[in-house]
C-alpha cells in the first residue's frame, strides 16, 4: 500500500485518534518488506488477519469507551444544572427549533444505516455499493452540519449566546412556539409588560409581581389571572422568584447557562461529526481503489462503529435539549 | 452605621499596626499537634495517637523483616550461584489473614472518624453566630449587629460558636489548628464550622485553600476571652464609638478593611494602584477614556470596583457596597487626599 | 520463564551489537518517525528524564525559597508559579508517563513475547502528542507562568491573570497521549500474547500495566472534558463553574478528582509492577502469592474510581458523600497491604543480591509503607479535617509519588538499563546514588509530616517563624536528593560511553525480555518464544557466568 | 467489574492463541523476524502462509457468535438493518409527538429518556452488531456505562445534598450575573 495512505493513517490517529486502530493495516512498509509475509494489508507484527482484525476491533471499542466518558462530563453538568434551575430549561427550550432537531436526528439515523451497510459491502467485497454507501454517509453528515450551521446562525442572530454575550432580541412570550403552546399566558405577559411600561412613564412605583399572585391589587389594572395565564410564565421563570426583574415579565436568572451548555454539547458533537466526515472521505478514497474485501475491512468497520457512537450521543442530546416539556 | 462605629472602637483600643503582625504559635504539650483548645479535639487526637502507634508498629515490623532477611539470606556472590531453597509459593490462609487484619483495624477507624466528623459538622443549637467572609487576602469577621471591629476573631471561652463562612471572590479555607477544624469558604454559598473554646488565649488562624498571591499572608488569630472579658471587649468596642473622623477614620479603615493588602501608601503599586498622590491624577483606564481621580471616581471604585479599572491592573477588588457607611467613604477619601 | 528449550535459544549470551534496535536504522528521522516500540520508549525515556530535571529544578527553587519565612530568593507570585509548574510537570509530564510509556513501552512487548505493540502508529502518535502537550504547558511558562496549583481549582483558575489556558490545554493533550498508550497496552496484552502465554503467566509488570491502562482509558477522558470546560468557562464564561454566573465551583472539584484520584493509581500501580519484577529476581526465588498480587492490582484500579471525594471532606461536600467516599477509601488499604506483605515474604529464605535495583526496591518498601500508612490518617474524616491542605498531605503524597513512583522508576531504570543500552552502569556509584536518594527523600519529607500536623498549610510562601527549623531541615534533604540524582545522571551518562558491555541476562531474570540480546534485536526475538512456565520459574536452571557477567542456562537442563 | 471479567478471558484468550499457534509453526515467524529484512520468503513456508491468509474469512449470518475460526466477523443481513432503521425512525416520531402531552412533573423527561435508551440499545445491538460480537466488548461497553453512572450518581447526590446552602445564599443575597 502506498506511503501516502499510511501517512494519512498516522494523521488520522493523531487527530484525536479517530483513525486510531487504522495503524493495524500499515507498518510493514516501514519495517521493509521482509518476505511475502502477510500480504498487502497484514501488518508485520500480526500473524493472521483474524488477529489484526480483533486487535483493531478491541482498540476501537476501547476508544469508544473513552468517548462515552468524555461526553459524560457534559451530561453531568447538564443534569446538575437542570436539577438546579429547571425554569431556565423550560424558558430556553422555546427558543430551540424542534423541527430542525428532528430532521437532524433522522439524517444521522440514515447515515448510521448506510455506515452499517457499508461494513456488509466491504465484507462481501461489493465495491460499487460500498462506495455508494460511504458517499451517502458523508452526504448525510454534511447535511447534518449544514442544518446545524443554520441553527447556530439563527441563535447568533437572536443574541442567544453563552455567558455575558447573552442578549435575546425577543422575549420568550413573543415567540411563536410559546404563543402556540400557551396563548393566554402570552397575552397576559404582554399586558403585564404594558402595565409596567405605563407605570414607568407615570414615574410610579414599579408593578410588583410576586409568584402566583398578580399585579398589586390597588392598581386594579385587571382581575386575578387564571392558571393558564400564570402557570407557564412562572414555570419559565418569566415572572416569580426566579425572574431576573421582579417588576415586570423578564427572563430567569442565569438563563445564559443553558445556551452555554447547548453550544458546548452540540459543538463538541459537531466536531466529532466533522472528524467522522474526514475519516469517511479517507476511507472513500481507499474503497475506490478497491482496498477492502472479506480479508480486510477493519477500517470500514471501525469507522462505522465510531459513527454509530456519534449517532448514539445525538440520540440523547436531541430529547435533552430540544424536547423539554 | 454600627459597622463604622464599632470599627472605630478597635481603632480607639489601638489594636492596629501598619503590618498585620504574625500570631505566635502557642507552645504545645504534644510533639505532633498544636495545643488542643476546643471540645471537639478529643476525637481527632485520640484517633491520631492510635494511628501514630499503629504506623510505628507496622513500619518497624516491615523494616525489621527487610533488614533481617537482607542480612540473613544475603547471597555470598553471584559466582557462588546459590540456589534459594524451595518454600511454598502461596498460602491462601496467610493471604487471607493479612487481608482480614487490616480490615479489622480500619473499620473502627472509619467509625471513629465518622463520629468525629458528624460532631464537627453539627453545631449545637443556640450557638453564637459569627460571620467569616473570606476575600483576597483577609478574613472579615462580622458580629451580629456589630460589623467588623477587628482583624482578629474574638470569642468567649466555653461558649459554642458557629462560624458562617462565605467568600466574595475565590475559594478560601478557615483553618484553626488548635481547634482541629477547618472549612472552605466557597463563593456563592454558605458553609459553616463550629467550636467551643476551652482555653483562654490566642491561637493562629490560617487560610488553608490556595487563593493567589498573598494566600500565605491571610493569617490572623482567634482571641479567646476569659468569662466576662468578652463582654468587656464588646462594651469597649461600642463605647469607643465614633471618636475618629476624616483622615484618621480613613487611615484606620485603610488598615482594618483590607485596603492595605492591595494599595500601598508609599507609591509602590501592589495588586491595586498606590494611593500616594493618587488624588487628582488623570488615570488611563483599561477601557474607555482616562478619568480624573476625584471624589466621584473614588466612591465609584469602592461601591462598584469593576466599573472603571486603572490601566495595568487586574479587576481584583471586591465591592464594599454595604460594608462602608458614607462617613467611612468620606473618611477614606480624606485619607487618600492626605497622601500627597 | 520460558521453557528450557526456549532458554537454550538465547543465541548470543554476550550481546550481539551487530544488529540491534539502536543500530538498525541511522539518522534522526529514523528515530522521530520510528514505529518500533523500543525506540519510542527510549524517546519517551529521554523526554521524561528531561522533564524530571526541570521539575526537580523548580522543586529545589521552591525549597530554597522556604528556607526563611517571607522573601528569600523570589516574590509571592514567582513562588506560586514555581510550585504550580513543579506540580504540573511532575504529575503530567513525569510520573504519569514515566513507568508505563517509557519503561513499559520498551519492556512490556518483550516480556510478552510480542513483536511490537498492537498499534505502532498510535504508539508514535502518543509520543508526538506528549511533545505537543509538553510544549503547550511550557509555553505558559514563557507567556506568564500559570499560578493556580496543578489542581486548576475554579474560580481562581477562571479569574487569575496568568496563562492558564495554554497549561490546561497542554494537560488536555497529554491526556490523549496517555489514553493512546493505555489503549495500546490493553489491546497488546489481549491480542499479542504468543502461544502458551496465558494470563497467569504474565509477568506482574504486565499485570500492573494492564490495570494502569484500564484506569488511563476510563478516567483520562473525564479530565479532558473537565479542563476543556474550565478553558471554555475562562474564555466564554458559560457559567458552569463560576458562581458569579450561576455555576458551582465544588462541581469542578468532583470532575477534577474523578480523574485525578485514579490518576494517583496511574502513577503508583506501575511502580508495584516494577517492584514485583525486581524482588523475585534479586532474591533468586519465585514471587510469593503471584495471583493475589496480580488481582490486587486490578482491585486497586477499580476501587480507585470510587474514592475521589476523600479529597473534598472540607470543600463543602455533603456529609453523606464524604462518608461513602471515606468508607470505600479504607478498602484500598487491603489490596495494598497484600502486595507489601507478599513482597516481604518473597525475600524470606531467598538468596538476596543487594545490587542497585534491589536497593531501590527496598527503599520503595520502606518509603511506600510510610506513604501508605499516612494515607490512612487522611482517610479518617475527622482527622482529615485537621490535616487537609497542610504539609502532612504534601509529605504523604510525596512519600507515595516521589518515594514510591520515582524510586520504583529509578529501580526499573537500573534493572533494565543493560537491556536498554547494552551497557552496565557502575555498580558502586549506583549504590551510593541509591543511598543518597533514600536518605534525601526521608530527610526532605519526614519533617513535613510534623509541620503539617502542627498546622502549617501547604502552598505557603510566608509562614510562622516557629516552623522555620523544620523547613530548613527539609530543604537540606532536598539538596541531598538533588545531589543523588545528579550523581545518578552522571554515571548513567558515562556508562553509555565506557560502561562494560552487558550480558543478555545480567541479573538472571526469567521473564522473556532477558532471552533476547542486550540491546534487543530490531524484531525482538530471533526465534518466537514458546512459553511453557510462569514468569518467575526456574531460577535454578540459570547459572552465573563470570566470563560474560551474566546468566546462562545450566548445562544439565539446557538439553531438555 | 474490570477484574471480574479477567478470569473468563484468562482461559479463553490463551486457547485462541494456542489455536492459532498450532496452525503456524515458528518457522514463518523466524523468517518474519530474520536479522536481514531483505531476505525473501523461503519456499517451504509460503504455501501454508498463503493457505492461512486466503482462508474464507466472512462468517455466514448465524455462526458468528464466536468468530474464531469462522472468519473475521458477523455480517448483518440487509433486511435487519433496514427494519432497525424503520424502528428508530418510528421511535423518533413517537418521542417528538409525546412531548405535546403533559405527563406530570418529570414524566416527559422519563419517557423521553426511556425512548432514547431503547433507540440506543437498537443501535448498539444491531448497527454496532454487539450482539454477535465478542462478549468482552459488551463487558467493556457496560463498564463504561457503569462508570458514567457512578460518576453522575455521586456528583449529583452530593449536589442535591448541599443544594439548600446555595438556595439559602441566593435568597439572602442578590446574585444576578454582572453583565
């Protein structure tokens, strides 16, 4: 096999180990061709293809292990913060586009299928199908990234950024997703806001909005609100103890943390997708040269396993970030 | 207001010197430990002694075995090619014995440690409460209705005291070796520890959690007053109210409120800019146009330190909102003016 | 050891310097891009030793500063940076890769009877990552050296003005380097064992490396993500750890110690492995309780994951969590005790040769016993409240890390030096060095126990004058240590030039690495070893030959 | 966990090693590790070498449980792959649609997590063909999950324990982020 491919193996191995077990296929070139031992794809230090394949397989599984624990930190942070500030998550999820999330989920699932299929193709030496499946996988991965890009772009535009940069241009109750879900609450929030603004104009004491109760009775702007009007707003920390501004409907304290976690989790996942794309492009080139067959399909199998794990993580991210009730 | 009044009192009682003087490590009856001056130390010291002897026993035993074997079975030379006589290669009974024995030792240790720990963590009801606020690099001890009269912590003997601890910047840890207790000060929450001093005297207090540049200068002392003395001290504190104004008040606050840890009065820049000749100077800011150091700027930098940072300094100063009365602020401004 | 027949296969008892891994290829590139585990190991060894010198230098500076309270030779901030760099370098650059990646890389495949590790490229990548990580970490030194302590505790690490990010990112990269090594070793030991090398014929060094590798693979990713989060927190302020933004600093400590406590076992378990090799060989006697030692390594590795909270008894962690962690911590005493007792028993009725490696092993037993027992003090919750973050802790982990891991590393270095280089080091100088190190170690760190129990907090630049005498004593010990290591470095360097040629098996070891010439041939074995006996069997079939200064099979048994 | 699987392997792995050793005597190795790498393969070992290399290596769908001797690995039949995908799609639609109903305080979260776990299980079992894979890989994966659970459990338990100190602090002081 040419030095160039084996070189790319090294680089793949170095970039976070995505190509990690790939070394299994190379190595003998560097040791000089000692005898016909091993054939083109059997590294000098293995005796059989079986041994080489098993080694690579164990290797990739261990690598997946590290990936799982790598993400566990983020999931831990997520759980802790959600347990601590549920209202922030309720508030924030109105800003997320569930449709896009769902589309991305499906796209990833399809790519997972083609990845798994490509392993079969490699095992059965169906070169054309193999190439096709890898191409579809890459295509899906790219689609995923494009959708993600538009999501991010949208968030940036709406000022939904982590940390101090967090300045949402829209109030949560102005969002379609909120209006559609709790129409009464939405317009009630509107009313409160107007009332508060009038008070400001009138240089009067700010409207006191306490949990559960409504505008200070003496103002008597309007009657006691119904559950439908008040509940969603409190749940989302728009009014009540968690709200940032006690005088009017606002956002919950530390709402920015959700977007910190959101960007961190999806971003890290996105990086893994990009890594996957890289690996699959490399495999596409090799598959095109017809390097894979029943005796040697390890790299495809390993890459597919990695890809499934990326899919796996998304399977959890989707409900945790997009489907908060 | 009370804060400032009391602060003064300590000034009046002449407790302040330019540099916080290091407390003296009290002589201890023990070799390992400092004197034990709180009710909770019994558990700790007992466990400690037990473990010291246990360790001594095992260390000596192992060292002896090593030495004995090395001398008794020492090879003559490689050339002699002696062959070790066969002995059994494993002995499950033996293995089990020395797996079980440590178990028997550690279980009581765990239980004892647990008991002591729960004691240390559960203050008795009705304990007197004192707030300890860690900041870079000073402890502020706040007494109910009294503000922060003194660098040192003052407590009456034989009275349970609960320290309610928090931090305004980074992690600190309130550590009183003679009371065998310690608790981290964590920003964003309260932690607490308690003790009941059994000995009149002065004992050192350290910051035990690394907190940056002057971590090791965050040393002060706890003064345990004899019965009656504590009340006298309080009385004195309040009585001596309000004697200082203007520059003197500023000077005293400068030392008591921890300004001295970051701002010099001799022109050498420390963590913050020096106060010498600061007043009236045009200062370049890290952000925005230069600002003239006048009353307004000084007041702002005490109430909202991060608002305008003098170029070349880190935004390290905690806010003094609520810690300083107007009178205090005026005093400090006067003091700064006085430093030509 | 391998069957007599295999022993007979030792081609040249005197090392055949004609073609070995050192001379096989020429040129710098042949080293930088080599895929040979031995060469990668040697590169690791050199880099680690360099880092060790650097970290040691910082240590000496720190000790010198502590000769007197307040300013001695440097100011507050410099001191804080010094101890931070000392800690970070020693932990991330020296001890963690020290035994596994440097010694293990060279020896483990040889002991296993494998031609190479399972993934040579990954092995090389691991080394290259180590270099990159080290450069990042040191770049912080050039910019504005990090001053957070090696623990990177928030919120200090997210607010200090020093160059935290490069240092943390360096540690992040080093984490991957360590993962690659661990992953590689696990696969190698599963898939590359030659015929007859069953699990319970693995040398204890391999068992130790296997346990270590498991920890590396399972724990290191967590420090990776933690440091990443810390970096993001510092740069973007996402508010996970920073209380002013709604975060929780104690959570960071959980994250950090979930890795960093197991990491303690990444550092010490390989040391157990080295000691388990040296003691039987220099006692000419089978190791006592092989299976118990082997399994106890795994037990320690597993338990090591469940005790991280004992670093947090006074951090504001809840009493409940503290209790659970404390209870489990005590369990670790058991497998540890098993090991120590078994090593001692191995020496019983042996034929003990007190050469340098054995001296280091004995030093290890003494020092590790103290280090281990003082660990019990810190596991007892109420006592830990007093001792936490004092010099007692400093002394304890230096007895374990410096006294345990580094002593074992030195022992292993001397034990395998002939195999690495094909040269013998001067024995007398070696013994002097070992003695100096042993004395220096105890003089340096024992006084710190007393300082700690008397209340001297760690990471202190300034301290009460009453503490000074003990500090001075400790500093003198540190200088002794320095001299000891300098001497060692000197004679080892000399021996490369004019040391006398080493025999294939100078100590009479029965594990496979002693069957190939010193230094080993490029392909490790001229003939595939067929293993038919345990790693410590049949010392009686070997006899010492003055002429070659090494062991050869006894005539009587060599024919079978 | 980690140690529990060791003995099982200790006697399984070596068997496989011996197995492979019988079919390849040391000669080829000697050649492989010959001092002079330029050396061409000797005639007598080439055939069996080749024989071993060209042995059929793909297992048929059913005998893949222990891939030793049967080929490199198990091959997934297409119908299985496709039906798994269908199932996953179905579950995705389900989990999205279920969010429109209110199932009590944590109900929705629980349901969502259960569905996600089922999906994950499907992917792992079929797409990652762990079902036909070596048991040790399963053990490894489970170990990973075990440690994740340990990690989360302890951190979150502790957090829950001291949560009230934080709430107390936040109620007594105003800790709105300084923007």
